[in-house]
C-alpha cells in the first residue's frame, strides 16, 4: 500500500474498440508509472505486429495471445499512484463473452470510467448501455465519462457536446445524475487531456482525466456494518493448518474473534476462533473492508467450508435466505424469463442456482416506477422485481442492511443474463 494514501478500485468500462486499454496505458505512461524504456519496447512490438498505435493498449494486454488478437480478455490489474490516491485499475473487457469478468470487476469497483468514442461514426453502442446499467445495478456510485478519440472528430466542440448529451440521457435513465459526473474530452493515443492539458481544444474548460480521478471522493469503508467476509478458497498449509482466503466486504475481523462460517458443508454453519490473519505475507491484528486476507480459525476443518461461504461474528451471523425478492434488470436473455426458470446466481463468491417463484412487477428502468403487476414474463431490457428460491443454502443480504452483500449477476450457458440486488428475504 502506498503510505498514507487512500486506495481506490477503478474500473474502465465501455464498448470494445472505444479505447479503454489505450487510455489506461496512456494514463500509466503519462503519470510515470511505466518508464520510457518499457514503452519503447512495446512500441517496437506493436509496429512489428503491424499494429502501430496499439502500444499503449499493450501495457494492459500483457498476455501474448491478446497482443496477437489485439483484444482484451482477462481482467488486468494495474496499480498507479497520483498525488492523492493509490489506484488499482481493473481494465474490464468490452467483449460479450468476457462480461463475466466485467461483473467481478464492477462489483469491486469504487468508481468507473466510462470510455465512449467521440469518433463521429461511434458514439453510444450496445455495450456502452450494458456497462452503464451494470455499474449502476452493481452499486458503483461514482462515474467519470471520458469521451475519447476527439482527434477523429477534428477536436470539434459540437461533437463533444453531442456525445455528452447522448451519454447524459443514457446515464439519467439508470439513475446517475449528470450534474455529479465529470465529462472529459480527450484523445488517448495523442495524450490529449489524459494527464496533460490538450493544446488542441482551447474551447474545453473542464478537467483532464487525471484531475477528474483525483477529484473522486474517497470510498468510505463500511467498518460500522456487521462483519462479512466472503470465502474465495480454502488451503491446507503445513504448520498452520486450514487457511481460508477471502475478502472482507464489511465490518472488521480481529484476532481471537468468535466467528461462524455459513452455510458450511452441513448448511448449519461452523464456528471457531480466529487465530491468525495474514495479508501479503504480513501478520495482521485485524482486517478491514477491501482487505484480501488468509486466516486460520481454530476448530474449522478443510472439509467444513468452501468457496462461496461467508464468515461473520457468532452474535451476528450471515443471513441464509430460503427465498428472496430482488430488483434486477434483464441484459441478455435469448428468449424470455418466466416462473420456473432456474439460472445460476453469482453472489459475492458463491454460485448457486435459484428458481423464479414469482414475477412480482415490471418497472420502468428510467424511473423505477411500477409498469405492470404480475406479468407472465420479462425479457431483454426489462427491469423487474422477482421472488427467487435458492436450490441450496445461500448467503445474501438485503440492500437496505448490507448493500455490499446484496448484489448479484445471473448467468446462463456462458452469458450474463441479468444483474440486480436483493431487497427482501426470508431468513432460514
């Protein structure tokens, strides 16, 4: 961790080829987080592959296969410092089949940069919409809109204003307030308004992308909420014993805390006492929200718990829902969703099939008002409230109580069908 600076998770989203990777690469280079020499190597490599101009994108696409395909696949994590924050950049791919990563990315992000191409033939595309909606439904509260490729629009103010209006209408429809969103006009390949002011747009009085990032509000750590730690993996480490690894979502876990991990193998939960906590090979006295830690709990065996289980204090255990009501939006379903449909829910680190018991109402995605009570089905683009029943024990919390544990994505045969959050539940 950079000493004394607040940490922010930043996700770059937007349609494929609108310049996300190039923007991130340019940002890292212009803030001296990559040196000239490394950049020169990437430049040579880009030219050799006949992709001159892709060198900034290569900073993020560090997989050889990606360079050859010129496409971003996995979530690349890069760190960079500004004078105010220490950022971890999650570069979320724009391609459809990689949207699963986009979800794991967005659900961890404190802020998002939506990259929209200002090239007159581009503007808002299908994925621009999808990503904005996902960011909103997955609870990313801060947004910066970066209008890229202004060089291809001859740096004209009218083009920037047109894209700004188009995007403002879009983000209002999902509940962001354009007045609270910075719109930046830039050109990443040329370095216009990324870290340095552009000489090509004298009409532009706004901030550079870097200034906008520094202007973000520091995320509040939900330390006051009950402890919830979602388990990602469970290891057996010689000399220590069973070491679950996971991320503290809310609350604080301290040494000697009495904890319970649910549902656990039996579905009843397993209790024990926290003996060690470690992060980046350092022993900690306590772990806070955002910390990815390994820890040892006396009394918990390797077979007792698994990925998807959630840890809490014994006096406030995580909630196992026998059924729950969710507000969600259908992004990409081949036909329609009706009662009986049983897709896989991705909630924190869990993956559990849940069945639709009831479609309570269809909502207007722009306003959230009820459009139709008890519809027979819902389809792409619909926002709705539904009641679900998990097929096996699953931890989920209400948005009003622990929002960090209420969000989910629904996947079916390899694509993200819907995303949403739990608003009501029936406790086991």
